[in-house]
């Protein structure tokens, strides 16, 4: 790694969310609970979809992949943040900092394309139902997931190609609980304002265009649903509403942070928590509590697990 950037900085100092001992203890409890529920909830969705044959459909296949990405997105920085609440020195190595940037943009880039894929799935299901099974074939679904990860990888590689060759000779203080591109670029020993604005704002522009594309697709779907009054349309409206809430919570912070990358707002920290912790936490709730089919499958899965745990091991007479 040193051979690429010739840096004299070997580690960065993370300021975290607060320096108040009382708030640190409070955040430790809150975020530990959030992280545990996030991992268990998304894991439950993933296992339920895999083990329920009636959920082997394109929508739930994409949903299970979203749960996988959310578990990854929640894990790239949250465990370290939780441990750092009790650390005297909140430091991270240069390699660890670069790794956080890599995984952040990999998972967010992948999730952006996957959310677009999910909106495409709902558009075809509602606006072109007769062609749904033909268009959303197994090959198409796998292709959409592979494309999502490929785009995410290409996006994060382009971001790292920009930062790896920058010289870092101090300062090394990052005003956040994880390393993010706008914060780290400002620490370089050369003037990166113009190039940094161009490179980083690209992420904001991509997020904005993707959000507008998704908004347009959901407007078309909701207009189509409004013209029908059947139970199926009501179910589609509920599903699309849940999808759009997730989209808004995910894209809103990304657009705000990356459209104005070199501004230091307290809101940036709050928004970073939102799309790295709260959104993965709320996704399982949105997709289970607002989806009757998913709720029934999850309850059945939990009941089966409880029944299996409650069964006693049969005893056999000694021969």
C-alpha cells in the first residue's frame, strides 16, 4: 500500500460521534441493539426466502440480495464504532481507512443498482403483467444482481484510483466515526479542491440521477395502480410504498453529503449514521411489516424453529 501513495501517515484518528462520556455510553447501548437487530432481521429475511418455496420469485430474490447487502453495509464500520466508544484513542490504520472507503462505495454502489432493479421488477409486474414471467426470468434476475455488484466494484475502484496516489503527510484527524472520501481527501498535502469536487460530486450526481429515475418509475407505477381498485392493486401499492420509503431514506443522505463534499456540517455525521445504520435496520421492518406474504412466511419460519427447539430427544430402551 505504501508503494502506491508514498505517505508518511500510517494511521488516522477518528473523532467519532461525540466526546461526551454519557453520550458515548448511550450510543454504545443504542447502536449495539440496532446492529444486533439489523443482522438478525436481515438474516431472517434471507433464510426465509431461501427456505420458502413460495417465495422463490423475482421480487423476493432481489429482496434477499438487498438483505445481504444491508448486512454488509451495516458491518463495514459499525462494529468498530461500537468498540471505539470505550477506546481512549480512536485510531485506524491507513490500510483500514482505505478499506472502509472501498467497502462503503462498493456496498452503496451495489445497493443503488439493486434498488433500481427492484423498481424495474415492480414496474414490469404492475404495468406489464402479461410479460412479467417472460421478462423477469431467472437469468434476468441473476443478471441484475451480477450487474449490481459489478457496477459497485467499478464505482469504488474509480474512487480509490483517485485517492491512492495522494500524499498524506498530516494532519490525520477524520471528523467522523469512519473514513469517507470527502473527509480523507481534505487531509492530503496538496490542493485537491477542484479535482476532489469533480470526483466526489460524481457520486452525488449519480445518486441524484438514480433517485430521480426511481422516483419517475414509482410515479408511473402508482398512477397505474390508482386506475385499479382490486386487491392485487392494493397489495402492489403497499409494496411500492415500502420500496419508496427505503429509497428515500437511502438516497437522501447520499445526495446531501456528496453533492457538497467539502462542507463540514454536524448534519453530515447524522446522515452518515442514517444510511449506514438506520436504513439497513429499517429495511427488514419495511419489507416484513408491510408485506402480508412475507409476514406469514417469517412467522412460519419462527414457529418451526421454536417447535424444533422445543422437541425432546426420544429415549430408547437399552438393549
